[in-house]
């Protein structure tokens, strides 16, 4: 008689159990890393889209934009909600630490703020009626001549609707678009990123991570990731 070696049922079950444990330990980490990369890609993408819209206006008019609408009109818009977030943005947004963030109905500028939904799904909040005088000094460099701002929910209303996780902020300056929270910022320095959720955009674009959601000892002059 010829005998062939094989795994017993007990050995197979033990192996499957080990595989299951390893998968349970690693898959959530892989999913989280993937989602983080998706967020980073979207932030970089929308920054490029806004910058190109600004440059297009300048090229067509040989002058800087006078209103945020001048930039918005050079985007591929699906819908605009004037002086209200109804039909465009959710009513409640939060900061990383759980506080409320001014984006939906809690916005004190609600009577003068428009919301635009891009064809690709992002929701933009901007002050439509305010003329861009470009006289605000919010830091060094081009931030000495800040004109206005545009906030973006990069995944529309899918959630989590949290500043620094899917809501990011960008300045309109006399020389182009610029992300909040840069090393040149004084109004919303990166040290406020974990509390207000507003000052995180520059970090994502320059360092390509969301490590500020994982550790609290990062800085432009020090650690640029939790692993350093």
C-alpha cells in the first residue's frame, strides 16, 4: 500500500485560525493607511485645482481676482447654494478634538457665504460678496497680502466632516492660493491644527501625512512624522 502524507483537520483549522488572527491585526492598519493616502491625494488635488483656477483668471484678465467668485467661476461646478448651506453642505462640522467648526449652519457668516459643489463632489465654502482687498497680514511672505479664504470638504457630505480630516482651508492671496497652517502662518499656525482643525492643510501638502491625528509633538522645526 502507498501512503501519502497530508494535513489533519486539526492542523488545517489551526492554520486558518492563525491566518485569521494575523489578518485581523493587519487589515485595519492597511485600510487606515490606504484611507490616509486617499485623503492626502485629494487635498493635493484640490489645492492644484484652486491654484489653476486662480491662474486662469489672472491669465484671462491680467489682474488678480477681485472676488472669490472670480475663482469659483473657473471651476467645474455642479451646484451653488447662495447664502445658505441647504442642499450643498451638512449642518454640523467638528474639529479634531470634538468642538464645533464654522462650516454649515453654525457659520457666523452664513448670510454672506456661498457653497459650491464641484462636479467631482467636493463642497466649497466661500464669501461671495466680500471684495478681496488683499490687505490682511496673516504671516510672512505672500501671507502679508491675504485677500480671502476658501474652505473645502474634500469628500462632499460623506463624513466625517471634521477639520483636518476631510475639511481643509486655503487662502486667496494677491499672488495665488496658499494653504492654511504653513510655517509662515501667524493667524492659524500649525500648533492649532489639533484644536481648531483649520491649520492642517499646509502640513498635508508638504509632509504628505496626517500624523497630527496620531501624535501631538509635531512641528515645522522638529518632527515631521510620528516615527521620527
